[in-house]
């Protein structure tokens, strides 16, 4: 399978996945339409589907514009039929999606929203706003218990699973601090779970940051995290403990 990373909005990505054999394609979480349409034209692939991990606008904002140009099915959790534009294929845990001859699995991972799903194609995990560079997404609708359960589910995936994360560098740099604090907190269950996840399982994928602040695989951040929590002050990212990226 081919994966094309498409910069969207100010600091996001959509992912175009293409079946090697048939060239059928699907776009995952299109925040906006125009860059996606341009890339589809450039790749000259037939768009078969839009895969939304959840209903937030920065994951679905491009649905309408894309559907105006392409006849594509729209996938999302079945409970989000009223919240995802054009949703035609409501899915749930265990469902299978086929793009050309490429088969993917649906994982139901509520927490960030109540209708959040992830898509797993081969060993590539598209997990929306559930997992970021160093942590989980905010709990807009779900409970900490739901998020923890969802993170545990992701931890059961094979070791060679790569998570195609959305960058949000600034947020995640702050989140690294939160992980540190949460590790000391009785209420940071989900954060501790995500810290264990990112530390122990090394679910990562390469990305570059469009503002040029970093251009390195997530594993590099993982290595920085592995140097341990920092006590405070300005971080130089070089000394142990060098966990925190916050300027405070
Ligand atoms: Zn979201």
C-alpha cells in the first residue's frame, strides 16, 4: 500500500492511502478539500472512500468539497450519522473495509469523542485524535475509563504497528509535560496509560512539521521522553532529565 501524507490547514495532515494493485484510494480525515483534491489529481488515482476517525471539523471539513468532485463512500462510526457530512457507511468495532484489494480493520476507540474509530491497514494505524506524539487527545465527550480502555486496545496491536499521527507539535510538547505530571497523579490514569503506550510500544511514524521546527521521526521524541521527566524550567532537550519541552 502507498501512503501519501497531505498537509492540511495550519498544522494537520490527511493521509491518502492507495492500493498498490488497483490504485483505488481513500483519504483519511480530510480537514479541507482543495489540497486533497489537488493531490488526488496529481496521483491520478480513483477516490473510493473518505475515512473519518471522528466528527470534528478538522477531520471532516473537506468531506463536502471532496464529494462535490468524487463519488466516494464516507466511513465513520455508525453513531455519527448525524455529525459526519455524507456518512454513507457507518462502521463499528471489527468491521472490515476494502479499498481496492487493500483490506482494513475498524477499531472502536471512544474517549476523545463517543464515536471515535481507528483504521488499521496492514501495520499502519490511523487513530485520529486518540493518540498523539506523546499522548492521548482531550476527552471532549468520553470518560477517562473509555479512553483508558481504548488505549489498552491499541496496546494489544503488534509491535510493528506504526501509528500515523497528526503532528500538533506545540500541543504535544505541552502534553509531554502533562505526562510527567500525570505520572505523579492519581487522576492521570489515561495519561499514564498513554505514556506507557508511547514509551513501551514505540508506536510511531515519521512526520515532518510544516513550520520547520522539527523534521524527525517520532521515535526521536520518544528517545527524548525516555530520558525521563524534568523538574521544571526551560528545557534544552539535551540533559537528563529532559522530558519537558515547555517554555515556562
Ligand atoms: Zn478531534
